[in-house]
C-alpha cells in the first residue's frame, strides 16, 4: 500500500502536514522539493516525485556543493505529492516535530533509477546539478532506525567555487600604540581565546590557535541557525569552556568564496549581512575611524584591548600582521599592581 508507513506515523488531527485519503495518482515524475527541517537534529529532506508519491531522503548536512564531498542520505518513507508545497511547524512530540521550510523546489530529470542507484539532474534555484544517490550495504543499521543508508554526491564540477578550508589558524595582531587616521577601524577585544569557527551543513566546529577543538555547549544552535550557509569565522571565546560565548570578529570564507583577499570593510559588510546575532554569539562591535574615545570606553568597561584593523587590509591566516594593531586599554596598561 503506497503511503501506508507515512499515514501510520501521523495523526491528521495533530499535524499540519497533508495526510490525503485518496490513493496516489502517477504523474510526470519531474518535480522535486527540498525542505529544511529543524527537527530534533537539523536535516534537509530531499523529495523526488516518483510513481505519484515523493521518494524521500533525509540528508543531515544537506546537498553536497562540490564533487569531493560525499554526504549521508537516509531513505525515509514515501511522502504524498501534496508535500511538494508543505512548510510549517510540526508540533513538538509529533513525528518530525519542528519547523519545516521549503529550501528549494523545481523540476528534475531522471538518468537512472533502480533499487541501488538513483541519478538525477535537479533544476531548482539553489539545487542545480547532477546528483547521484547510491545505496550502501550498511543500510538498515540500528543507528538509522532501521532505514536505508545511501550516499549522496554531486557529480558535475562546480565552476568558480572554493572549498571551505580545514585547519585554518587565526590572524594575529601586533601590539602597539593606537594608529591615527580614518582608514583604521577599531574592534573591541575581550581578551578571550582566539578561534576559527567552521560552519557547514548546519554544523559548527571550533578550532583554537593550537589546533585544539574545544566543545562549546553554548554554540550548539549556531550551526542550525545558519542553515545551509557555509562560513569560516574568526572569533574570540570568552568565559570558561562550558559557559563560553563567542564574539565574532572576521570572515574568511562564505558559501564557496574565499573572503580573505577582500578588504576588512567588505568582510565586515558581509558579516553584518549574516544572521549572526544569537543568544551566545554576536559580532564584536567595530568603530570605523574610531579614536581614543573607543579605547577609553573599552577601559571603562574593563575590556583589555582594542584591535585597530586597517580597513583595506586582507586577512592573512596564521600570521602576525602590522595591519592589525592590538592597543591595550589604559586600564590594563597603567593599572596599579596589588602587592
Ligand atoms: Mn524530515
């Protein structure tokens, strides 16, 4: 019976999802939808119209963006065709409880479709390209709740797309006096642990200047809040590891584009366009052309320093640069030592 499993898992009185009574009617098999599903764990549901229903895979990290990346795709129950247009809030406690939005939709062409391999060309707004699903022999494992594991990769090359780097180190400032001039932008410093945060497929990973990867529980929702956006951020972790917050100071990569060569003023503008104002992560305040009054304000708030960044300077990972000057706040420089 088509859709039997789908209907069994849902109570039409409790979920806003479509639960049609009628049996599916086969159509042209050429429509697809990808939903971003903020369930207990963020994933993307890829659904392809097939024999009157939507063949579905849950992809924890979303569609791969380049041919080098292989992603897990867990086959889930067929969904009704009405689900092509579904978005909404599935109540907590119900199957798949959480917010679901349409990430992309469009048409597709089938190149191959059998029990072990599915090859399609997607033509959406965001999902464009040739994608290959391959069923693995390790399917029906306990870790996937008895569902089939498939691997998903993108097989056609993506022009002009830089991979999101691994193992990047933060750029370092040179200590010094406050430089003068409008081409210096002052960024408030918090004296925390310098880190690089890599976000991809809704997952964030923090690496410090020594290559350590601390667990930062307060940043758990940072990855999901960025959805499918891939970024590399420079920041400072402030506070003890289990209660650390993140102040974000710079941007190294955004969605397939290396940002390091851009001037700081452009990197900052890109940062300000991202949804990075969370409960435990925020952009560090920056004062373009700011002067001694910014250092004095930092001092008043007990902050250790201000970093003056040359507005037209590039980001040079892992290097100490004269384009960034760390200016100690007066408080720190002249505070009397207690005996
Ligand atoms: Mn789902």
